C-alpha cells in the first residue's frame, strides 16, 4: 500500500549511509521536506533530535546499531518510515517504458526509476509522468522523425560516462528495449566500457497498441501467428513475398512513412486487395485514433495519419469490428470503412 502525505516544510531525518541514502534524501527533498542527516549509528547516539522532527526515514544500509536509535525515536512519538537502500552506484538499467502510459510500466521498471540518479528518456516513453516516479535528474535524448536530438552514439556515450561517474543510470525507452529499441547496441556499449548493465523488459507496442484498439494479434481459427516488422525503411520485394506468404497477422511499428510501399509491395506479392488493415495512432495517449480500410484503399484512407502509429494487417481486424460493440476497447473507429469489412 502506498500513502501520500504533504511534507512541505516538515523536518525529516534520513538515517543511513551517504551512498545508501542518497535517493531517499532526494525523494524527501523533492517532496518539500527539510531534510536532516545521520550517516552512522554512532553519530545517532550523540545527536539531539530536532524539536520539530516530523518523521524519521530509516534506510536499510546494513549497518548494525540503528535499532536503539529508532526505538528512541518511536518512544518519543516520532513516526519511523522504512526506506530501501539505493543500489550500488555506477551501473545502467535499460527500462522498457511500454507504449507511453505509466499504467503499463512493470513493477521492476517503477523500482528502477525510483532508484535512479539519472534518467535518459525519449518521447515514446511515459516521460510526462516521470516527476511522479523518480527524483532523478531527467535528460531528454528523444529522437523525432527527421530530427535526431541526440545521436545514438552520443546517447551511449552519455550513459556510459554517467555510470562511470558513479550514477545509477536508467535509459527509459518506449515499448521493449529489445524490440526495435536498439537495446542490444546500448548493452554492447556498456559491456565494452566495463559498465554493469541490466535490462528490464517492457510491454511492446506491437501487442499492446493493437489491443488498445480492440485488435487481437492472434485469434483462434483466424490467426495462429503474427510477424512484427519495422516500418522505418521500405522492405525489399523478397521480404514482401515472405510476408505475404506467411499468413497470420502482420504488425508494423512506426510504418506511416513507408505505408504506400508496404501496401503496394504486399499486393504485388499476391496478398488480396480486400485484406483488412488498421492504423492505430497514438496508442494509449490522448487523441488515440484507429483508421480501418483494406490493403487496396488504406493509403488514401490513412492520408492524414502520422507516427507514432502501429499498422495491423490481417483478418484479426475483422474480429475487432465484430467485438467493438460489446468490449470496452479504447479505439476510436470514426474513420471505419464499414463496407470494406462486410458489416
């Protein structure tokens, strides 16, 4: 259970070593508290408690001897809150932020953000809610279509340098770090520099964004496989042929820029023009919108669409339309070409 309390102007004593307590100190300062420090149990025995002390935050730093001091605080009627120790400094955690809403962050992702000293984030992560999730320094390294604010090489350099300087670094990415997230490259950069690194998987937009529109990527007797494709660059004719021949569902991430080439290529490869297709823009974000047409008309139907978007090609799109009157899907099907779906 989490409790929220107004600490503005309140005196809070954080007890614990400097390394272990650094995040707790930042959290209480960010909450507006006047923070006092005790770093060792020995100093605690010699310290007079501030008269207006509101709370003691006890950090589990592994030092023996804190029990006597904390008992003294409780006897004086001062509440004691247990705080986790910050992790060992100087490492990187790649965190999958999901499709852009903090509701879909994993428990491990929330913990990593809480314990971070520095967070490097981009626009596809739930960055607007970061001040509620962490007291770390926030650095925007976001890349936008046609404009890379910070190059990939520079992002990796910043991560490594910050970790080598002793910080707990979180690289917060949209979706999952290992699904078109360049997570493998960032792990390799850390390993090459001798920096400890771990990966926290995230909810990939390849599954979650279609779900937000009510579209299952698999469905019994409709599709028993799905293929995830990057839409950043046009596919080759051979790749179009492979996709068209696989069957099942095709999911394309960030595919608006190559939508015309994809639709034309799949038709040339033999996919029928009336194959249903959906474009889900801004999944889980304000202004989410779903446009449904078929392979033969999707280019014109989606003329006003923009990234971030997920494309879904396959008979599962019909399943969404059949269910949408009965399921609370988040889709806005205001641009539905109903006749193309046989409804």
